[in-house]
C-alpha cells in the first residue's frame, strides 16, 4: 500500500494504491493524518480519499477511515471518499460505511 | 466435540408475533404454487428444501446459552440467558437416561441477558445436582443471588437444593475441567466480559467470545484476540451490529460487528465462524441478509483458506 497527495481546488486529494489490511493499516492511518494536517495548513476544507488504485480494504482500513473522519472534524476538514472499485463498493455497503461517508464515483465528481 | 445453541439473541428475548407467523405461512403457501403434499413429512421437506431459512423457520429469540459437548461427560454451558430454561429441561431428560448431574457453567459476564435464565433452571432444585459456576468475575455469586431477591423474584437463591461452587478463573491460566482444557480472556465490555477457549483431548477447539467490543483506538491489542482464536475449529462471535453502527451511534455499547469477526478469524486461521448475539430488533430476514453479506465479505477479503461462515440459531448443533 502506498499513497500520494495532490492539492485540487478546495480539497487535498489522497490517492491510495494497493490494499489496506492487517499489514498496512498503521501506515494508512499515518498517511490520512498527514493528509488532514496538510489540508489544514493549506486552509482546505476537504480531504478526498481517492480509492481508484485501492484493491480492497478490511475492517482495519475502514476503522482508520473513522479515525481520520474524527481528526478531520477537529481540524475543520471534511473527509470524503471517491472512485471505489466494485469490490470496495460492496465492502462499503456491507459494512454500512456508505451511510457514514460521502462517496462519489470520481474525484472530479466530488462537489 | 459439539456445540449446541440454546439461545442466540442479544440483550433481550424476542418472539415472533401472530402477524409474523401469518406472513411466513402465507409466503409458504404462495411459494408452494398449488402443490399437493401427501402428508406433513412431505410438506416439511418442501419447507426445508424450497424455502429460505428465514422464510421457513426462525433464528429464535432466547438470549445466550450455548452447550459444549466435550470431555468426560459433565455438562459445559456458556452463559445463562433465557435459553438456559430449555437446556435445563432437556438435561433432566438426559439425566433420566444416566447422564451425570454435573453442570459446569462459564459466564461471559453478569449482565441480565446472560443470567436471566438461571432462576428458571430446574436442575438447580435437584439435591443430586452439582453446579459449578466459572467466571472471570469474582462477583458472579452476588449477581445470581441478587436477581433472586424478593424485589425481583419469588424464589430466593437459598431455596435451591443443588450443591453450588463458584470458581473465579484468571486470564492467562489454563485449566483442566472435567477433561477439557479451558482458557479465558478479558474483553472490552461494561463491567468487563470474558471469552473462553475450550480444547478437547483431540485438540479440537471452540471459542466463545460474546459481548466484546473491539475499539477503534485499540486495534493494536487485537493481536491478543487473534492469538486466542488461533486455528480454532469454531469461533462463536458477537456480531450484533454493522461495523458502521459499532463505530458511530452504538460505539461503547460493548459489541462487535460481522466484519471485524471475519477479519479476526481470517487472521487467526480459524475454520468456522458462527455469527452470534443477534440484535433483538432484527427480524429473520434481517439476520439472513446479515449472514449472506458476511459470507460475501469473507469471499471478498479472503487471502488464504476459506472461512466457513454460519449463522447461529436457537436449536443449531455444530459437530466438530
């Protein structure tokens, strides 16, 4: 799993690649915390997690998303998800995380 | 080794209403499509083979009570929920056939839904019965006596005629109890709860882990649960909520999700996961949907041998 940052409009975009599971969730959490800090420093109101390159995410990754959402709330940065593949779409539905996060089909579609 | 589920519902006993039964019958009649059945046996085969479990049956509504058959023949019972009443009656039938009247209980914790069956446990009135109550909680006896005080129940604990022994177990220790190796593990729940690992002489093992919340900010401690579940033949696991509920409005309510249970079992290389402690507001269709979704999640995230995901119901027997 790796990630990269890109500032687009009013959002910090974090692109995730690979998979987030028991072996990679700690690094994923560090990346999201880093993204929120960068967004806050750049006075951006949103952080979009681009899931295009993500194979899948287990409950560890999903729970890291919740931690990031809380960190974002404290920092005034809204955390959103974009471009999940079919597997991730199913995982988000089964876990009911599609009720907790704003999810868009593409990064560009994020309002 | 065998696990027999006498109660699988969490928090509160539930029962289907007349309206629900009527809908099940109506659904079955429509599904039969005018077919004629020679007798009830043939009709039962249709229900079993042609209807879904939720349509033709029910997951039941008794609160937690699971019997483990292993060891040298004494009873091993996890928790005393409302399912205990039926177990008690069934055990008396078996006692009449010569089964030893020795009952080894293992309490996950002392919340009401896990002890409410005890005042209705008829063998407690048998002077020949030996009832040994194991718990991680030193206040187990106080909890059982208190629920039979006059303000709550008409029959005080001291009227019971069986011989009682209360045994406090310590996590990290391994106990040999009537031919079965027993280990216990502290879990996150209000007033604490304890999981149990039972291993028989052949090495087969069953985990009973209910009322156990796996906290967001403490994911690192899950390694200890993975070790506790390691290569278990059956893991009976609290799967009361969706993951989203367990980290949002129901956070700190002390329960886990189907998703976390699958991940722990995958990492532990367990063979079978039994979904357990069903949410009392769920109807049969909700539980069946949760079961199907859990099977799908297991497929999507599998990175090794397949984990068999079953859904517990009152009356289920799993032979290992």
